[in-house]
């Protein structure tokens, strides 16, 4: 979805054609149409595209696939205001709090998935501490076809889930992958998984972003787009990263030179009042102190690739002070807000939200951290009394929680309202909210929606 165009992703499951007709707002005439053929190389899915639309306008469209048809409504984006919802980690644990229906009910302009929309290496009945047999993958064998089929089935299950489908059919969505679209803590030591995982992801979530067809041909998942008055860059934090075990150094690869250059060009060329950079993994340093039961760091986040992160922070530090900057992330299985102080003293904020639907994991033992002159302070965490202190050892000890983040951007008032919302038994509760304007305004109120 954009101010003047739409993409509609369709999957039939076998050969066939999809057609869409777009009607004038008063339904008096067909103003545009498009068709696509189900692509077996994309798990029998295809993408319909229509452009030349008017900004912030309601349209009706008729979608036909084989003998099925449906009439629906869409609304193009507004240049001066937008609502963006984001989150990560959709374990589909079997215990659902209705988070995707809650997201749909909030009627955002866009949903951004920050990875782990599937868990290729886990099942509903297996804890994240246990070893799982990965079909087609063992210590001495590698079956590309079996792995690819396994990954496709995981994506099919997610996209056809009765819990998720109401959101998919009513809210525009884009997204990036993280480790569980491949395997836990994926890095270049498991490169044999990259090709089948990329292909499977490209058939589903990867097809939804801007200029997806041309990007995917080049093997590129990262993207940027305008969401109303926000310039948004979504990083690929998995495809290029070097081994986690490699020592910190300027040469330790995280994003790859091409992606870093693209991001720097994007930062320098941003003209919107709000700049949002999203990553599947955490930016702040305190994630290093979220520990498992062996007292080992849980997260494979940016703190393991500090030199690559420092180059991004340096580019942000050069921007004019009036430019509002927000970092997004997920992955950790606990929501937080971090105040990050750059080398110049400039303060930016990170809002990290997860899981959408999944198990809660222990949050850091330290909330104030520093490395290489950059300070991080966690200014929001869930209530200590309600949160697990240890990694769950048995399935019955798993605590399933649901969170999503929401950004309301308004260019005219120069305000960026950011929320973290919990969902339990279909009841939404704003557990943290702040307004980023010319000054950072704290709002500690908790609101039941």
C-alpha cells in the first residue's frame, strides 16, 4: 500500500489466474484492472499491482480467483499522517490471546512484521531449549527439497491460520525475516539453509514489500518506503552476518557493505520529518545481560556486531537535530523501550516489541549499559512480578504473552505517538505510551481499550 498504488498478494494452491477490478469511490465505473497467474515457483501465489490512485481515498475492488470472488474496500495512504503497527515472534503456541484480531480492529495503515513470523525449527509442543529434528537437515546430510518443503509448509500454515487471516485480509502488510525463518541464531556458519529459506520466504512475506519482484531477483530482502510522513528503512539482519563467535572488529560483517551503503544513502536523503529504521534484532546493549539458565547471553543482537552498528549511529548523528529518529526491533520475547545516547550526546529511542504470540523469556539483569561511548538505558520493561525470571524448563511453565507496537505519525503537529499494547483474551491494554515531538514527553497512563 502507498499513497498512489496497491499490491494484492493471492494464493490459490494450484494453477490458475487472479483478477482484480478497481472501482471509482462511488462504484460508478471500473477505473483499473490487473491480473496475474499463479506461479508454481512461488508456491502457486502471485501479486496483483494497480497504480495511478489518489491519495487518502477509499476504493472498492473486486477480486476473483477461479470460481471465487469477493468485493472489498481499501484506503490509500495519506502523506501527512499514518498509523503503523509492528511486532515480531509469532510462535503460534496454540494459546492465542487474539493479537491479530486486535491489530485488525485498530485499523492501521500498515503492519510491519519484524521477523520470526514462522518458527521453522520449533513446534507447538517443543520448548526453545530442546533440540528439534529439522526435516532434511542433520549433522551429516542436507536434503534441499525436504528443507524447502518443510519451510513452505510453515509459511502456508501461518498465512492460512484462522487467528491471523482476519488481519491478512484487511490490513496491508510488509515484513522482513529473522533467525526462525531459517534456524535459531542463524549466521554464515549455516549458509546451506539460506537458499531454500530465501525462496520459501520470498513466496510469502518477501513478496509483499515495495518493488519486491525486482529486489527478489537480486537476492535482496531489505527495503525502504514512505509510510505517510515517515521514511522507513527495514534492515535484513540475517542474510549477510558473519559468525556470532567471531571477535568484535571493524571487519566483522553484519549487514554487508551493499546494505550499509544503501542505508547511509537513505539516511542522507531522507526528507520526511520522521525517520524510522527497523531491525529484527535489538539495537541497545542491555540485551547482552538477558541470560539463560546457564548464565549465557540469550540474544544474538547488534551488541555482537558493535562496529557495524557504530557506523549506522555515526550516520544518524550527522542528521539535523530537528529530525526525529526512531529505532524499531523485536526478537527478544520481552517488550522494552531504550534511551540510547550517541557519541555526540544526541538521544534517540528504540522501541522493541515481541512476542506477537509466543513464550515470554527473561529480560536483562541490567537496565543501564554502555559500550564504546554509547549509553543505553531501558526506560520500560514489563512489571517484574508478572514476568518469568528463568528460561522455562517444561512446557507447562511456558508463559504465553502477546504484544504489538503502534506508531501514529502526524506531520502537521510534528508529533510521533508511540505505544506498546498488550493483548490478553482479546482485551487490549496500552502498557506504555509516549509522544515524540520537539521534546520527549512521558505519558505513564495505562489505558484499557
